[in-house]
């Protein structure tokens, strides 16, 4: 599911979108888009959508990649590390704060 609660695109959706993309090229007398070309375009659309999802996920979790990034995220949330607090504990506290705010 996507974040706006719509069903994830299916192969059928990708084929329709691929056909729409290829129609200007093949919408001439005597020319039709071959099934293989439609499938390749549909696969390309699905891979591109996956790439965007992976990038969005990676950037959302980037604050856990280093201590410096975690400290920056903490400052954004107004939560400084407590004296003597271990980094895993601080990250857990930040993750809980993000969850409470609906941003996790």
C-alpha cells in the first residue's frame, strides 16, 4: 500500500501506463507497439517506482546512520542526548518521539 491508502499499482496498471507512453510513437498507421516492448516499458516503470521508494526509505532512516546525524535529528526534535545516555538508547528515544508525532 502507498502512504495515501490507495492499492499499490499492479502489472495491469503498469501496462496501461506503458501503452499511454508508447502510443504517441506507435499511433501511426501500420505501426503497433509489440507486447515485448509494452512489457519492457511496464518493467521500467515498476523498477523506477521501486527505486523512488528505496530512496525515500533510505533518506527517512538516514538519521540513524551516524552519531552526528542522530544528534542533528535530536536537535530538530528538540531532544538533546541526556548526560551519559548511550547512543542506542538515544536513538530509541528519538524513534519513539517520531512515532508519537506520526513521522516514523
